[in-house]
C-alpha cells in the first residue's frame, strides 16, 4: 500500500476540528487587531506632537501674512490627519468589540480623507483631470455614505 504524502501543515489543518481552528483564528484576529490599535495610538501621539511643533514654530515665525497663506493650510491638513487617525482607531476598536467592519464608519473615514485632500490641494499644481477624479471620488463616497446611512436608519 502506497502512502500519500501530505503537504506541509496539512496534518495540522486535517487534525484540527472546525471549532478548534476557528477558535485559533479568532485568537490571531484579536492579537492582530490589538497590535494595530496600539500602533495607531503611537501614530496619533506622534502626529499630535508634530502638530504641536509646527504650531509652535509657526507662531514664532509669523511674517507679513505668510501664516494665513501656507502654514494655515498645512495646519488644517495636520488636524484632519489626526482626525482621520482617530477614526481609523475607532474602526479598529469597533472591530475588536463587535468583530464586524462597520461600513458606515469606514466611509465616513474615507470622506474625511478626501475632504482633507481637497482642503490642502494646491490648485496651481493639479491638473483638471485629477480634480475631476477627486470630485468623482467625493461624489461616489458621499452617495454611498448616504445610501448606507439610510439603510442603517431603517
């Protein structure tokens, strides 16, 4: 009788019952999502520190109206970056709690990211096609968010 060779690790999958295997998968999922949340907290803290440094140095070097032209847009972008990171952390936290990706929350995060892009956009350096693409993405996201929001209300 010829014995069939199994692929590496096939015996592990074969010997695990479905319940045991799913339990291990949930454990790995939990560890990964917790590591991601800790990493996101680190990103948020570094971004807030960077924002503080930029704010401090900008206020020390205010010259003839330059603060309102360039630095203010940069600061708005940094504030929105912190908000986007907080929303991503909220997405991860919601996933840890419920083990479900909340589509409405993900779309709100995406809308904030596209809004940030529009706010910091330098219109002199962007082509019309890129602007149309960004407008299309914003429209599609807003429409999708509206549909998902209406469905969740019902």
